[in-house]
């Protein structure tokens, strides 16, 4: 909202934390539902899957995928980092 660009929500198989809301903070997936999406990138960390999907991009920005930048929430924990995708 602050930058007037749409938020792209990523997916994870980890359990939501107390304050997190499905579809707002992440799309919380099961081990069975996670592979049904089409991922631009994904990673396994601490036995959980994380990823950015085409479906999430479409929900976030509609069909205007050409003029966007994907901002990903990056958590640095014990040396874990994830790359951002830009177009």
C-alpha cells in the first residue's frame, strides 16, 4: 500500500504463526497442495517448502505481468537467503 504496487503473496507448507492470516501473509499449503502450483522459484528450508507461483502473481497483479517487480519477503535466519525475481 505504501508504495502503491500490488503485493505478491508467496506459498509455504509451514504452519501459520499466531498472527498470520492465510492469503494475506502467505498462502499456507499442505504437502499435497504445494506441488499443484506452478512455481517461478521454490526452496526447502527447515523441512518446509517456500515458493513464488504464477498463480500468486496473477492474483497479485492480474494480467499485467510485464511491468512489475516481484518483492519477496526475505528472512535471513542462520544464513538462509532467497533470491528475488525481477522483470
